[in-house]
C-alpha cells in the first residue's frame, strides 16, 4: 500500500481504502504492443499497461465526456507527484468559478500523480473524485483512482508511448 498523503496533509478522516470501479488486475492482452506501452480504450473505460508475453495490467479510468473525446498517440513527456493544477484558459471560460491555480494535495483534481502527454493539455492523472472512475466526465484527461495512478506512475517511464483508442 502506498502513502497517498502529500507532506503536511492528513488522510480523509474515515481512513477507508479508496474504492475503484474496476479492480486492477493482470489480464491476457494479445495486442502486439511493446512492453511499457499504455493503451487506453475510451469505450471500455480501461487503461492497459502492457507487460509483454501477451499480458497487461488493466485499470479502470474516467475519460473525456461527449465533445471532449480524442484518439491518437502521445508520449509521456514528464511525470509529477502531487502536481499543482492551473486550469487552461478554455476551461476557465466554461467554468469561471474555478480557481486560477491549485497547489497539489488531496483536494486537487489531478490527484496524487500526473503523467503529461507530449505538448498537449492532456494527462493521465489521479483524482479527488474516485466515484467518477468508469465514467465519461473529464475534459479529455484520463483519470484514475489515486491508488491506481501511483501504481502506474511507478511503472511508466518518461518517453513511454500512450495510444488512445475508441
């Protein structure tokens, strides 16, 4: 079990483990991708981390809501623990109530870890709303429970290929 508390912050008072819509598990995955590749199936709302030998780790994810879906190939360009969040200008136009900047922490929408995808605004990140995993609710980012994103973060290297499909 990972420590999901940023320095100087407390865990939620109830101390319960974080629930996930889909249990993380090793599955058969004959996709032909190189080990270390991430494949996101937005229709399934699943992320696969390819292990090789026709196996992958499957995670539940939240994906872009209607109008915010995307497909394509990116690379993990950087990784951050307890990342700060600055909403992009187009998000602030849609939601002027959002803060202009949030420090990393338990209430930050990016959660415990973030993996940045190329020069895009998209990320694979944790969430302060674990109940949204398995749903199409984001502005295009791939969200995971904090426990799952910490597990994936430890496995993924900068430069890893990320393939997002329908």
